[in-house]
C-alpha cells in the first residue's frame, strides 16, 4: 500500500464515509494535539495567568464545540439546523475551528479584559444551546446520564474540595456514562441507531461485550490523573493547564454524546 492509498483509506475515507476513527488516525491526531497543546501552553504562560479563573473562562468554548457538532449531527439527520457537514465542522477539523475561535477570543481578552474572553465564550455557547433547544426531547435519558456521572463524582468533590479536579472527574464520568447508557441501555429505546466511533471503546466492547468497562476505565483514568497531578511537584499554572486539558478531553465528547441523546440525533 502506497502513501496515497494509506492516507485515503485511514484518514480521508473515514471522514467522507463518517465511519469514525481507526488506530492510525487516532494516533496521528493524538500526537498533533499533544504538540499543539504544549506549544499553546508555552505561548500563554508568559502572557496570562493560568489558574482556576482561566480554567472556568475556557469551558464555554468547549461547550461551543460540542453544541456546534450536535447541530451538524442534527442537520445530517434531516433536521433543519445551522451547520452543514463539512471538514471544518466535523472531526478533526472542528477542533481547529474551535481552537481558532478560542484563541481569537483570548487575544481580545488579553488586549482588554479576561472577563471579556469569558463573556464571548458564554454568549456563543448559549447561542448554540438556543439553536439546539427546539430539538430537545429525551429529557429522562439525559437526566439519567447526568445523575450517573454525578454519582461517580461525589468522592472527588469530598476529597479535593476544588472545582478543577472535581470537574475533570465529572466530565470523564459524563463521557463514560453517556457511552455506556446509550449503547448498552438506551439504544433499543432510541431505535438502535447509535454506535461508538472511537477505537479504544470499541476494543473494550469487543472483548467484554459491553461498554461498562469503558465507563470504569474513564473513571479510573480521571481519578488517577487528578491524584497524580495533585501530588506532583509542579507549578500551579502547570497543574491548572493539565487539569484543563484533561477536562476538555472528557467534556467535548461527553457533552456532545449527552446532547445527541437529549436531541435524538
């Protein structure tokens, strides 16, 4: 297989056919993301204070990305929504789209006030939630996902008594809960049309015949990560940034999947 065929089979076709991820594109996207994350950290740490406020100010942009992606899913499913299915509104292109919007808003905040950065993200997030609102219908399923994720987060709240580690645990519990409940419990009620796109979760399901192990792994990962970060001798900005990245990795897919269930798309 030549390079052209390799790129077509493992990178271009999965986007065009909407079949999700494979081991090769997952690995490459992961490496690119890690490099960009480190470069952004080096660029930011000398210009702004990376702390709990920055952590909270950035979360609306993650909500923006998830809601934008659900709007794309809704349009693709035949609903009249705002965004078409394009390389810049689906993975991996949507990550660059949201990163551009976030960094542009951050630049505005650095030049004026960091609260303005937060308000821009909040306004965009609420706008996209409002666009999704007419599709809301599966409230009970959505509430069950939130409650299960919250249940697994209680020990983190009691132990850390800080919003950043608790948030990191919650969003990964949310991601795992959404995947497990949707594919193992809700799928029959919802018509059986949902499937998992990511390699790791599908591998666990192939081995165990259930997505419950994926939920368990997500919870163990989140708790292990926040415990390790809390014990490591790192600067406060490094800890805050790592917790932010871990939170983004859980919130982006977890919120998207939960909102897809809520909207039935």
